[in-house]
C-alpha cells in the first residue's frame, strides 16, 4: 500500500487523524505522519526526512518556499489557532481572562504542562508570558515541558496529581481526552497562529499530497476544523 509522508506541527494532529480514513478511501494512500514542534519539523525536513506534505506556521512555510523546500503553488492556509489554558477534565475552571487571574492560577498550580519552550510556537510564547508576569523563576520547579502540546496535554491528563494547568494551542487541548479548555490566553497575551499546508518539492506522492491538502481545507471539513480550534 502506498504511503504519504507528512511532517506537521502538533496543532494539526487531531484534524489529520480524523480525516485519515476518508483520505485512504479516496486515494488508497495511508498517512505516515510525524507531529511535533514546528521548529523541529522544519529541521527534519531540511535534514532530508521523507516528506510529501508539510504543515507549519505560515512564516515557516514562506521560508521553505523561499529556500526551495516547499511549493508555492497549492499552499493553503488551514486557519488560525489561538493558545489557551487547560485543566484536567472535571476540575474547577480557574479565572484566567485577565493577567491577574492568569498569574494567580499559575501560582496556585501544582504543576504546569506546556510544549517545547525553544522550538514550539506555543511553548516559546508561554515562557514569554511567564516572564512578563515576572513568575518564571518562581515557577521553574513546577514547569513540565514536552516535545509538543499534544504530548504535554496527554501527560497532564494521565498525571495522578490534581491542580495542574496546561498551556498550548487550542487544537491540542480540544483533541486530547482527559483535559478541558478553560479559555484562550487573556487578550494582553493573545497568540493566534496561522497554519499552512504545502506540498514538498521532494514529494514522492505529489498528487496524493495535493489531495490531502484539498481535503484538509475543504468545505466538508470546515466543521472539524472549527470544532478542533481552527478559526
């Protein structure tokens, strides 16, 4: 059976997973996907990893087009994704709709789960939020970074402790069982990231790659995109 290789930021993982069966039915191709921090996915592509489709932030896709690693023709935006706050399912929702409330909630948390602070969009942003709130040093012993937001949320859901808080992109919260969205970050700290899909210039399956992108951005997948946090 033919396989299509995908390198993608974690924000698109839930959407891709929900459309895999339809894609297989339409093309006869399975999807071999690697999801992770966008910086890491870009590095893997540049290092020569097999790739037919790449889904990263718009700015990184533009860089890859300029460097000749991705095709400008057919590149399509999936939508914007905000970054938000999560707790374990069933726990009380803290007030995080302003900086003071967010600061209090973070200081009260027993542990804080978030994606890679060096290569993940949401992780980099979250560390800057902690610095702006002047609590990064105080919270350092309670910080639990993970390679991407999906793995951070999965780990938080499985952790035995109560009173944990997570921060990552809404897509990675909404698609993870065992965690629930509290709210997007306060307006003062808002981050809305545009994700774009493009066919790689080295694609072994260019026709299937174009079909996957068409499916991801199609009107019939609009409800899935909205439910998963894409705007």
